[in-house]
C-alpha cells in the first residue's frame, strides 16, 4: 500500500491544476445552461430538471419555515408525498438554500450540476494520488478526470443531480483507508458517518452500490493481504462502528420514512429487463462525445440519461491489456481486486436476461437472482455499470503511472491511450429554451385568487412530461423562503409514489380523468367534444384536489414532445367556460 499522506509530502501544484482543469471541463459541458439558466433546460430531460429545481425550492422553504422536508403536501394535494423514498437531495437543498433564495432554483441547479462534475473528477484524482499504490500525479490526473467525465457521468449530467454527485464515493473510500493507517478512528469515523448520511440524502442508490463494491473489493484484496488485514482490522472496525452510530442517528427518521412511512412502496416499478445494459453497449461510444458527434453511437441505451457503460471498444481492449501488464508491474492484489469488482458489476448491469444489439435473448443472467430481493428491487440494473467507470479510471491511473516499466515501446501505450480516450472527449450537453415562470406567478398576483396553502391547478396537470406547474411552485417556494410569503399547493406532480403493480412504485399518482384528458390534448392537439358528464367528472377532480383556481399560460413546455396550447385553451373553455385574462395567463376561478 502507498505510504500515508503524513509521510509523503505532496506538491500542491498538481492538485490546483487538476481542480482548474476539472472546473473548466464542467463549465464547458454545462455551457448551454450558463448562457441563460433561468430560461434554458436540459434538452433531453427537462422533466427531471424541474423535479430537482422543485426539491431545491422546497428545501429552502422548509428550512426557513421549520417544515418537514421529507413528508409534504405541497405536491400531490391533498394526499402528499413521501420524499424519503424519492431522491430528496436534502443535503444540497439545505446547503444551497441561500443561493436558491437569492437567485432562484434554476441557477442553483446549474451551480450544483457544474460543481458535481468538477468535484467528482478532482476527488477521484485526490484518492488515486494519495492512496493508490505507485500512482503518480499525472496518472492520478488522467484517471480522476476520466472518472469525472466518463460516458456514464456525462450521460447522467442530463439533469441528474444525484448520480453526478459521485465525489462523495472517493471521499468515503479515502476515509475508510485512512482508518486503517492511524489511530484517529473516532475522528475519521465521525467524518465517514457524515459522508454516509450526505450520500444517502443525495443518492441512496449510489451509497448502496459503493458499499457493495467495497465489500467485493476488500474481500478479493484480503485473500492475498492477510497480514495487512490483521493490522488494519481493529481501527477500521472501530471507525466503522462510530460511522454507523453517527449516520444511524442522522438517518433514523429518513430510514423509517423510507421503509415504513406513509405513501411508501417496495421496488421502483421499472422493468429490470428494459433498464439493463446491452452487452454491445460496452463496446460502443456515447452520444455526447467526439465519436458520438461523428454518428458512431448506436442508440443502445433505454434513454439518453442512461448510457452507463459506452466505453468504446478501444478503451475496453486497453483496460484488458492494462490488467494483464499491471498485475506484473504494480500491486497485484489491488489490480486483481479492481478487475474482479469491475467484472462483477459489469455482469450484474446486464440485468436478468441478456440483451444484445437491442434485442433480448433467452440467456438468463446472474442478476435474475437479485432483482426481486429487498433493496436490489429498488435499483436499476443498468446503473450498476456506474461502478465500472472508476475501476477503469483506477487502471488508467496505474497504467499512466507505470509507463516507464511497461513491456514494449512506450509510444505504443501512449498511442493506445489516445485511441481509447480521444473518441470519448465529451461534447456540451444539449439544451432547449423553456417558458419563463409566468409573471402572474413570479409577481405574486396569484395571491388574489388562491389562499395561502390553497390549491392552484396548472393546465396541463404537472407531471414528468409536462412539468410547468411544478416549476411554478418551485419559484413560489423559493420566494417564500426569502420573504415568508404565501405559497400555493398543486395536485399530482413528478415524484415516485405507491400505485404500481404488486405494491411497487410508479411515477406520480394514478392519473385522474382530468389529468389524462389534458395530457392527451397537450400531446395530440385534438380538443374532443365535451359532454355534461365529462364536465361533471372534471369538476369532481377539482373538488377532490380542493382547487381554488385553474391557470393556463401562453406557452406550455413538454419534456419530450411538442405541445398544443391553443387546443388546451379550447378544451378548457368547453369544460369550465370563458376564462379571465389576468396578467399573462388564462384563469378560471373554481
């Protein structure tokens, strides 16, 4: 193992250089958002962006008003939502609350996304440089920057504030390693407990993957390093006990809500056969890369945010070659543990049934034994491939660090690195214009028509496909956090809740007549004839929600398809009669 940092004086210049490079790459990748964060959205996933902005607005409001940030009725009125079984990002919402109050949730979203990418690259570099045996500053930089901007991270940068927060993983690993190297197990145990609690808040699924990978890695490494295991066992176990105590106290209530609280469910409800990696995807290139820009992507992911492997054939071959040579010129136990961990997660990411070139085969896979188990049933198999990226990053770090002693001409290895990594250089995320929050909402004009905590219904009803109403409420929550003014509630919305098959979850509540009708009109542009019976059904939904006003803006955002606002206006007139024109919206008082 490498000597601890206290015994090796490291220059700070590489740290500063990698930090600057990582931040520059992150800004480059998110540059489309920074050109106008309040009126631009991620092009392929604006629904998730609206959800995270809403969580940031809710967190700021809950902090300043002393409300429960994990159980709320602001969304899905009158029933409410259990956010502990969702990705609540409570830690981010609290830490960045001042920025959210000052500049709004859209700006905070862009800041966190950019910092996530930069911090992930830098923290993996930090881990490799300090704790990966024989890693040089250059090797650690190559490995760390790859981890921060690997195809999977670039893919999840399409609005996922949870999965891009992988900077927490190397910090947790480094803390565990440090536990075995000194006697400050209480201090490091506390730090680890805080990191665990933060990771659970931001990305609980990621915490589960990190723990599982850690167990596999240590088990393989320990087979040939029994002496080190014996010397490190006592302080590590003591530190882990402290970490368990600290994180247990902090997470006791969230864990209870997650597993036994109201509006809970078991399993996500997503089909594991669909959300699993295609074996061929490992050898192809991602969309947002130089190779992808040349048309070399083969669209093997279930959607643009889930390109969890997509390393390209050159990098796969280089990784295999790196393993074969590094086990002779580097720490063999660590190289073997890295390889086994990577292979295990790659195989499990293939899901319960092998998929090849876009088609399911009849070949069963090991994941079939796991996908219905508790906790595993809440994780998408394809995302297990996210663990493979840092494994490849660590092999790259060692390969670059040991170039001088590798067999064969050095230029061959350098050429291999260029051929493997150059096609994966990311291209900026695609963005799109989005409707601004109506002045009727941002100015507070809505307060004349809806009481504090009253229900305002957006047309169409907010969900993951038409997120406007949730974005409006995010803006109102953030403003209320600053001036303690009133806020309206909304029906439905984008969240995970009960209602899926066999007790699993689903996106949003079970749709009502009103929600289904308005979403169909939004998508198709067809305004159907409305009978008295349908008017009655629509009003019954409004009554159930406790609606005080219904609002239609002049522009409607569809997350994945073109919308038809004129058809919505026409069908609303047939349902509720002529509206009032108030500020920049059409309004019906209920």
